[in-house]
């Protein structure tokens, strides 16, 4: 028996095994068309009802239970109604000669009274550190909404609190005074990304999907994947409603599910539709592409494990939401899509991608070195990622917030006061204020409230020196005293999340390796897939650093001012989404290469045919997902814009440099080693061995 006939036999054997289950499913679906059709209609209606029940009960809180900084901030918020996690707004007043800082006390009192805020200034503390020459300043922590107050904001949300402070204080200041309201949030309001709502973003994504699918299929067949996606979304809402019984579903999840779900559902539908166009038979398409969909959805789920196991409710909500929409998309593709395909006609595939793959195979070393060089260079840039709170060096260069900062520093007052943080002192504990005032790096300690101190550091919290001050404060306070503040909570989050991340990464890699080794009957292909996924992650984080931290072209291209930092949650969240999506494409391509190698026994033919059959699919799916995340980046908080643009960039990098260049180049270079699965490994994995030659 020849090698080719042996390989052909193996393909048949595989179909009698795991692949046969998919064909059996399609035969059942087509034998019960009416039942599946009515069930689909019923599920869509239930999905609408599920969304209506879910909307009033979504959570808006970003909770981090167990983190010391978060627990301190919650205690401060519950006790005083304001402060804790919020950064203060800082009114800076330059007074005319003959007027003292005490004279502006009524203006600060008016702010406290009208906005229900907590205010510290020279007038209510008597602390000379609030005065520099003829310049004085105050700290204003936004008031609780439930008491008719005006809340502060998180960085980049565009709070208008600073304008309210200005409007209240200005008429009450002595004649000849100047007023500018600064603070990290006032300086960052230029970073707000605007406000396209979810329906508009969804319409943008659907419009982009229609254009791309029409370009690919050039017929009414273009609407089949889109229809599949629109059915999968209501199914996702049912799953999310059930999940809400055991977890808090965050409002961000409801923003993410329609956009991510639309892209991933079209992705899976494209796999099946593309294979059906080749085979001309639904059952044969299901026997191969259906199996790839199952493995791909599993790969996405594995990546999202990174979010589910973190002790952060919003991350858990996003992770579970992503898993639900992925499972719903796979389920609808495997059940409803076969019904739709029986009404359509197959069409001829393009040969352009096979020609591209042949070029890569011919020049594999050049392609490998050039693509890897770009990815490694981007990954090196990622090593300098800044997960700290932004500093004033990277915020607004003009406007009232900037003018206030300039006036403050020219008066000899350090910019670190903009990152003042609270310390809760329980009853009976004394002397904490004097202890803190004596610490290096502490500019002042304000204590106009019983049981609550506000520490004004010399250096900004986003700097290394500023973080050192917080660590000194934490080390100096006695047991029972809680150190809160925005930067404190951020430090705790980074420590908890990224201390566990390497272990989590290792666990995910092991699970992925076992799953792919069984799927591809190789120990080399899974290792290569994991390595390339990690390289892809490094590259996209590097691109994110260049775009959002260095700010190269961000303002010119996106009209958004970067703040010199990348959000603390960005790396782990981007990893969770991109690892699964990248592995998704990897499974599509390598599964087809494995199939072609089993048929021909030639690695070069496997690469050419594998890319030729999947290249347009991967490109189309990547473009649709890119537009999904591009739409997500067009409105909302700065952190959301960074996350969405990072995932969008990652999808493009993965579909172009990695899947279209590096994967075929590496597989072609490694030759028969790609397919090697020694006997001992085959025994452990419970599959047939695959000798190197």
C-alpha cells in the first residue's frame, strides 16, 4: 500500500470516528426541518424576552472584592458618601494682592453644599500647604447622586463636574481672582471618545459585514452567514439571563455580546458555507467543517478562561458572556445553517490564495524572517508597557485644566496633590495623621473630617516615586487603618491579576496543547500554534503601546488624545479574546493542512491547498471581526477604545502577518516534522501515532 493510499484510509477512518458525529447531526436536522424551524423561531422570540428581563438588572459597578484598596474605598464611600476610588478635582485660585486664602472659603463651602461634595481647602483645614504665594487650591470629591450630588468620574469618561465647580465658585470669588479647575479627570476630558450607542455600532458592523460578504460570495449567499449571526444573538441573551442567576452581569457585557457575537457567528458560518461550496453536499461539509467549528469554539472558550478565573466580577462577566455567545454561534451554525444551505447553490472557489501560498512556500525563508522580524520588533515595544495611572506629562496641553496645573506648580505646589488619596481611621485610633506627615514623599495630610485623612503626595501616583509613597503609607499605618484611593486600588489589581497570569497562561497552554495534539495528531503543530499565538499577543500589545502610550498618530488618525498609559485590564482582556480568536483561525487552517497532507503525503501541497481553501475565509472573517471592534472603539470610555482598537489591530495582524505569511512559511520549512506524533504520545492522547516519515 502506498503512502497516499494509507493517508487516504486515515481520512476515511477519521470520518468514521469523531467527524461522523457531525454528519449524523446534519442528517437529523434535515430530517426534522419543520421542528428545527419552529424551535428556531421560538428561541428568537425567547431571546427578545430574555433581553428585556436582563436590561433592568445589569450591574454598573466595577467591584474588586478582596482587594485591600477596593475594600478601603468601599468603607470610605459607605461612611462618607464620597471619595475613595474617585480622584479629586482641584480648583486653583490666584488671588489679587491684599486678599487671603481664607477669603475664598465661602466659594468652597458653596461647592460642598450644592454638589454634596467633600471639600478640603485652607479655609476648613488651616493648613498652609494649601497656599503658595497668592495661589491657593482645594480638593473636591464628587457627591453621591442619591443625595442630589454631582459625582466625579473615572479617567477619560468626560465628567462635567469641573465645569459645575467653576460655575458655582466663580461668582463668589473676590474681584480680580482667576480660577482654573484641574485634576487628572479635568486634564483627560479631551480623551473622551464620544458616544455612538450600541444599536448604531451594531448597524455599522452589519453594514460592513454585508459589504464584505457580498464581495466574497457575489450572490444572495452572502446573507446566509449574517442571518445565522442574527439568530445566534437572541440565543446568547437566553444564556446570559440564565448566567445572571449566579453572577452579576455587567452592562459592558451587553455592549460586547452583540458586536463580538455578530463577528464570531459569521466566522463559524463562513467555515461551513465555504466548505459546502467545495463539496456541494451539506453532509460532507458538516463532516469536516462541523468538526472544525467544535474545536474552534473550544479554543475560544479556553482563551476566555483567563477572564473567568480572575477574582474580578466585570472580567468574569465579560468572559462568561464571550463563552456564551461563542457557544450559541457554534450551535446555530451546526443546526440552523444546514437548513439554509439546502436552499442555495454552490459556487466556484477562487484560486488566488493557492497562488499566494505557492509563492510563500517558494520563498519561505524570506517570508519567515521578514514576518517574524516585524512581530518580534512589536513584541519588544510591548516590554515597556505602562499599566499605571496616567501622569500629567501625557495629558492636556491646553485648556482650563492645564492652566490650573501650571498655576499650581508655579506656586511651588507639587503636582502629586492631584492624586491625593484617603485613609480611613477607625474610632479610638489616634496619632495617624502625625505619623503620615513625617513620611518621605508626603506633602500634606488634610483632616477636616472625623476619622478620615486625605494624604497629598509630592509625586503623582502614576509615577514610581508616587507608588513608593503609597507603599510607605501602607507600611506605617496601624492595623485597622485602611488606605484607599484610586492609585492604591490600581496597584492591588495589577498585583493580583498579573501575579497569577503566568500560571494561568501555562494552564491554558497545556489545555490547548492537549486539545490540538488530539485534533492534528501531532506534537509539533500545537507547539507552533501556541508559540505563534503568544507572538501575536506580544505584537498587538506592542502596537497598543505605540498607538496609545507613545501616541504615534493617535490624535491625527482617531482624533483622540492618548494619556501615556495602557489600562490595567487591557493586557489580560486582550489576551483572553485574541488567544481564542487567533487559535480559531489556526484551527481552520491547520485542520485543512492536516487533511490535505493525509490525502497527498506532501507538506508543500498541504500548505498550498490548506491556505488556498481557507485564505479567503480567514481574511473575510477577520475583516468582519475587525469592523465589529472598530465600531466598539467609536464611543464610550477611553479604556474601551483602547481595548477595542487593540483587539481589532490584533485580528488584522493575526490574519495578515501570521496566518497568511508566517504559518505557511513555518509549516513549509519544517516539512515532515509538522506531522510527527511518536507512539508514546499517541498512547497518552489515545489517538493513532503519526511517524515523521
